[in-house]
C-alpha cells in the first residue's frame, strides 16, 4: 500500500521560510521512476500544481507564482521529497499535498497546512 506523509507545515510570517517533507513507502516499482509533485489548495480554489521533479531529479518545473522562491528536491535513497519555500507570501496559504505519478497511477498524501500571516 502506497503511503505519502507530508510534514513541515505551520504558521509563518510573510517573507519567512518553510521546508516541507514527504516521506513515501509502499511503491510497487522503484521510487526513482516516479515523478513527484507538490500541489496546493487554498479555500474556495481548485488544487493547483506547484512544483514537479522527474525520477532522477534532473528536471524540475514550477508554477509561475512560485518560480524563484520555491525549490523542489528529492532523495531517492531515502524515498523523500522536499519543498523549500522562501519569501513566503500570504497568497501561499494553502494545504500542500505530495503527489506521486507513474503512467496513469496517482497517489496522494493527506496534506499539510501552510499559513502565511503576520
């Protein structure tokens, strides 16, 4: 059974930083062939893709709203994915979800709340 468990969310002031972690387990195939993603969903809005990283970590993509502020990374040996978030803004407030994708298969974590407020 695939499990994705996010951690690292919390309350932070504007301009601050947080590092989200996603611990994974139970994949049928080796972890390093899964594309890993971070999504977020703010109240009343649709879930949006924030950042993606390929299996080997050689390619990353970001939503325009977070480019230059967020960095996605992965540690394939530990089966972990991270999202370093800097220069946080109130509009980054959302529940952040870790997602794994391989072909038509999608797996989700339970989410972690990030609140940016003074």
